[in-house]
């Protein structure tokens, strides 16, 4: 029998992607798209359920049942996008689909759907079950990962055992198996006594001056990180980075507090509890220094919230081996193993759901259009994704 992944219809794939892009689904307003994606998968022949995250917002869970004698696999993508803004209008041109969400990540969701349809239409009988999940509430800062958290709950409540997963957002030139962790921080510098009159107060009483010491301190922390050994699969180093500074509300008034916000990142294998403790402890030392230098009542308050945990899947795990084999069959190339610091749902699948997972998507380093006003995705890339998903399902789940 001819392998079904050899004849994925690129026109069908492009048309479906365009239909999806035409349905707005900014974070918080995913309902219309959820219903469209569910109906698409159902029309293609999958068993489909809605999993409600909160009122009017739902994940899509679909299943192509196998014989029950093989490993089960999950193909996942998030259905929400960043705000449409002034993004280019949906269209197909020069081998690309344009529009908000085309590469992040409705093209991947279309590739999953077409792959599932190809498996069904080909008459192949998998030994294991193939699951598809479309989740909501991914895009930060509006999204808080509620969709992924509910997916984990759904799998547990329904005793669904998954032996491997592909998060279909990510690199096209490698197979991602590692991701660094990321956490947000908010630091407040304050003193007692309320606001002061600028004409009668020295600059040393001003928290806006003190924050310069804090910035220097954070710079030293970042410099120290630079000297640490790098993770072999992640080209970018961990960082401490500042995003916003807020302080003062009137030209001739000295504020009593300043707030600084940012993020820090760490390596796979490092423990968030320890990393965050070290970060907070370092700021406690700074507080003592500032009290001696400026004002005995100075207080530094720190809030830290994890955005995504770190993760890394063993390079010899079944899902890694299977996807690399599928990529070799589809492209005749050996794909390298990679890692990144970009925040994706990979840690949610690996650490929260406990599934050995990898990441493969349509993005290249020199063609990163996600979140831009010219967002687009190459149809050829989506075709490779869809073929790879089919080939992986055949190999990972096994066939009768």
C-alpha cells in the first residue's frame, strides 16, 4: 500500500489555513474558532469533544481510535493569537498564507487536521490512539496558560495515557527537545514617610535615584549568568531583563516608591525554586546596602511568578526517535536536536502532563513573522509538517 504521507494536498492545506486565519481568535475570544476547528476535525472523521476552560472558552479534544495495542500520541497546538492590530489581510500569495495567526499557529493546526484526514482516508489502522488538542489562552500577557492547565486536567480526569506528543509550534530546521525556564518579577523600592516636596528634599531621598543602584545590581546578576556554562542545545544564554519602570507622578514631588518589572530565564535541569530563591536573596542583600547608603527605612519587595518551567526530553526517547525517523522519510534529511528560550507549551506537556514531548513547527530563524504586521507561513513548510505528522503516527503508534 502506498504510504499516505506521500500525497498530502498542498492546495487543501493552504485553503484550510486561510479559512482558519479569516476567523479572528485573539486571546479571550477563541469561541468561534474553537467551534470551526472542532467541526473540521469531526467532518474529517475524528471523535471530537469540547473541554470547557471557562464560560464561552473551550479546548478542542479529538481522537482517532486505534486498536488499543500500541502507544498513544498527541498532536497539539494553541488556537488563540495575539491581537490582529494592523496585520496584513488574510490571503494566499507567492507560496505563502498571510494573516494573523498564519504561522502562530493556525497553519500548524491545519497541518494536524489534514494529516488526521489523510490517515483516515487512507484506511490505515493504527495500533495506538491518535489524539489532537487545540487549546486556548496561550498568548501572553493576556493569556495565562489556562488552556494547557485544563488539558492536563482533562487527561487526568479521563485517565488518558499518552506516550508521546508533538507541540506543533517551533523550529522547522531542527527537532526541539529542550526549553529554558522563564519567570516574571516585580520589584518595588519604597521608603516610609510618603511623598516629599522636591524643593526641600535631597536627591538621595528619591527612590528614582535608588532604582539606578537596582539596575546596576541586576546588570551584575546578568553578567554573572553570562559566565556560566551554556546548555549545549540552546544557543541563547539565560538572562535577567528589565521591561518597565514606573515611578513618580509630578515634576516637583519626590515619590515614596518605584516599581520595576522584568523577567529572568534559566537552564533546563535547574530548579525554579532554587533559582527564584537565589534571585530574591540577592535583592535582600541589596536592600541592606541601600539602607546604609540612603535611608534606613528602604524596603525592597519582590514578587516572582513562573511563566513557563524548563524542560528537556531524553534524546533517545521513543518520540524523539520516531519523529526524527519520520523527518528522514519525508525530507531525506537528518534533523538536528535543538533547544530554545522561547516560551511555548512544551514544558506544559512534558512537566505538567508528564508526556515525553518534542516540538516541530514551520518557523525558521531568518523568517520569524509571528506577532508581526506581515505574519505569514510557507505552504511548503506546512506540507512537510503534515507529512511528518502522518509518518510519525504510523511509526509511533504502529499499524495493523
